[in-house]
C-alpha cells in the first residue's frame, strides 16, 4: 500500500508540473524572433592586422611610471590574469599562453599555444608600447582578438603589471627611457 501512495504523489507532482506549463503558455504568448538579436561579424583581415590608431585610453602615462611602479601591486593585479595565463618558467598554457618572458617576445609565437588568426598575423614584438596598448584595451588595440578582458584603464595599474611581467625572465629587458 505504501508503494501506491508514493507513486501517486509522484504522478500528481508530474501532472501539476505539466499543467502549470500549459497555463503559463496560455498566459504568456511566446513569439519567435524574425532574426538573431545579436549578430557577430568577423573583422576583415586587413583591418584586423593593423593596430588601432588611437586608443580610448591615453596609454603614454604608464610607460613613464614604470621606474617607480610597485611590482607587488603588479603581482596582485596579475592574479586576475591567472585564470587564463600561467606565469612560471616552463608553465603550461591555459586559455591564454604562458607569460614567462613575454616582454620582447614575437607576438603569436609562444610554442604550443594555438593563437587566433588575428594575433598570429599581427606581427611585431611585445615591446613596452605594444604591451601597454594591449593591456589598456585589448579589443581596441587588436581588433578581433579572443582576449575577453576589458583592460586596465589606470596608468599606475598598467605600469605595475608591466614591471611584474618584466621580472618574469632570466634576463629582464631594460625599462623604457
């Protein structure tokens, strides 16, 4: 007799769930969209290969602040990046490439990482100006990049992380003049 009671309650709950779905359909008339609400277009190759002419953020200040930047602050800021990047020598690639010796590395060249076509074809090295521009506004600097991070708007934050990235090397690159 207990089994019949349990199965009856389960059956009643299932019927109630189906009935409430039907009532909801009657009360709220769903309509299908004629077209997609959001359309995503790929950037043309010629446009994607050139850096943005002018960033929405003035990026010159971070380079002048690097001499006095706090590397400890850069380490803290880099913790946000650790979800996608590793920083240790010989570290594994994650969603993004390992950043050991990123300063003056050729763009799109870290061995074992599959870069987007945009970044792989961008050309040049990750010098101070390129790193600063990319960290300020990745999508503005490199149209079509897969990097979803919005960027670091404060000069002091970018200067701190640039000093930290500089330290990730057996032979750190000289600071900019």
